């Protein structure tokens, strides 16, 4: 029998780590990514968490936002409010 993570588990993990992406939360809690995304959206709607975009430093030209592959340089992370 496996236990599913709860909103409190996601919130506690964010509190301990500061900032995390959904994939890492999914791995840490052994919970399917679609469920983690739904829980993060719920925490956001409740005003408990917020998403932020980070631009990875792998871009050599510095113009990732205008690059056709710009989304590949973008990483969405979550943190508590």
C-alpha cells in the first residue's frame, strides 16, 4: 500500500527547501507529476505558494527570451509566500 502525498506534504517540502521545481517535488514525494502540478496550482490559488520563472545560464547569446528555443532555457520553480 502506498500513501499519496498531501498538500501539507508539498507545502512542508517547499518550506524545507526554499524553492523547487515540480519535477523534483514529484521525485522527492514519490508522487505523479500531474498530481504535484495540481497541488501546486491549488496552493497558488490559496495564496500559499507562488511560481517563478528562472532563466538558465546556458544561453550563450543572452537573448533567450527572443530565441525560438527560449522555453528550453526557462525553468519554473515554486516557493512559499
